[in-house]
C-alpha cells in the first residue's frame, strides 16, 4: 500500500502543474480504485497595474 500511496502522491503533484479549474483523476486497480477531485478557486480582488520604470532611474 505504501508504494501505491507514493504513486498517487506523485500523480497529485503532477496534476498541480496543470492549468485546471476542475480536475478529476480516477485510478482503478484490481482490488480498489482511487479518485482525486480538486477545484482551483479564482483569486478574489485585483492586482495593481505594474509600475512603469522612469527614465531617470
């Protein structure tokens, strides 16, 4: 079971690199199945506009 958990953790780490809104990964093994479901929430608020570099700097 330890090896399976390690592999599932690696799959989750890989999935975090994807630009997803909603993610569902199903892994079926002979005697069991695992489901990873995640959603990324959009950030609330706004970012200020980037500051322009002045010519004298």
